[in-house]
C-alpha cells in the first residue's frame, strides 16, 4: 500500500533516490541487519523501505581477530573487519533466499582495490532484484599505503568514477566522517556520478581496559556507532544537504522516530537504522509508525514536505 490512512487523512511515505522509488524512507544499515533473514521472526520485512545487506567483498574474508566489539556509555565500537563469504557466495547462496521480499534489497560493496570494486559491481549488474548498491569508500586502499578511499577528494572521485562506469543501476556512496571537510568529499563523489550519498559511516574510536592496561579491541581502534554519534551525523547531513544536489540517506545514532525526523529536517531523503537493531529487533517498524504519527500530528501529507525543512 502506497499511502497510510490515519484519522481519514492520507500520508504519503514514498521517497525517490534517482529513479528508484522506496515505499517508505526506513532502511536498515549494513552490518547491523545481516541479510534480512535473521530478522524474519521479529518483523515483516516487507514493511520496510529497504534492506542494505552486510558488507560484501570480492572474496571470502574472516574479519579481524576477537575481541572485536566493545560497549561504550552511549554506543558501541566494532572492528569486525568486513567478515563475509564474498560476492560469489552471496549470489549463489544468499540472493535466492532474499530476492522475493517486497522491499528493495541493496548490497553494501567493499573492496581494497578499484579492481575489486569493479569485479563485484559487474556481477551485481546481473541480479534483477538488486536495484542499487551502497559503495563503502571507507575501505583502505592497499595500493596507496592503506589510506581509505574516502578520505581525500582525489581518491574518492577515482573509485566512484570507476564504479560508475561499470555499474548500471542506482549508485549510493557511503561517506566516512573521518575527514576534514565532508562537504568537499560529497561534492567530489557527486561529480563522479553518485546518485545518492549515505552518511555517516562509523567514527574512529577506541576502548581501554584500565585494570589490564590494554586495548579492549584486538585492532586497538574500531568504528564507533550509536546515540553518541548522532549530533555529528546530523551536522554532516545538514552540511552535505547544502553542498550537493543529489539525495542524502542519513544514519548515525537513530534510535527512534524522533531521531529520524531530525535527520529529515536536516536534509535526509531516507534514513538507515543501525545499532538500534541490536537493542530492539523490531525498532525499524516502530520508527516507521512513529514517522506516520508525527506527520499526522503536524497535519503534513507527505514525508517529502519535511525534507530539508529545518528553520534556521
């Protein structure tokens, strides 16, 4: 159903990213929702706007050694390290089990070289039920000393341009917040052919065991997510909204509908729910309902009417 009827009013939750229409703006963040199947016992996946599956690489990756997760006072650190069985395994074993869902299935694509990215997206071009990818450019570029692709405008533009030439469908580029000027990176990937930008990826952080006087994570540092990053994510979404002309998907510490509304007001066309899935596996549908309630209370007919509507 395209519209939600509340108190005899019709509320339109549809949003568009490029030519791709989402039934509603609530998506799941890569790495926090598995492949979707894991949540079937808790929610009806067909109610979601989209599912972004866990990061997929060109070949099998074991990920980092344990321990690779740590709680913080207002979030969590992870250093999983893109553990997955590779693109061929996804195509052969996972895709047949999830393509029937009545929601958009997107693949988060990760790589260590431009060539690895291209190999993955060329294979994804052939999957009818994968209408878009989320390109993770926070990955280390092994050919340039390990610096992440997304930390300079030149390297971000290079990898996005190469993927744009190879990939035929909707291209969403996920930006790293670990940069000096997020707006410049955003403008660079827009110029390189991105159809949309998602932000933010995790912030670099660390945790220490004071009694043992050692790092808690095996990798010493890891990606920080959860409520603690929301103010930074909101600020970056707002900055990027003013800098580019393509849709933004906001994420970072969204724990409830109120958080989601704040991201829309800052300029996000859609949102992703991440860390909150670990706390409440039904949170995505609760957030969707909360968005409907907010629009109804404010007598707003369409979610699009509040995108970028922040009064400053």
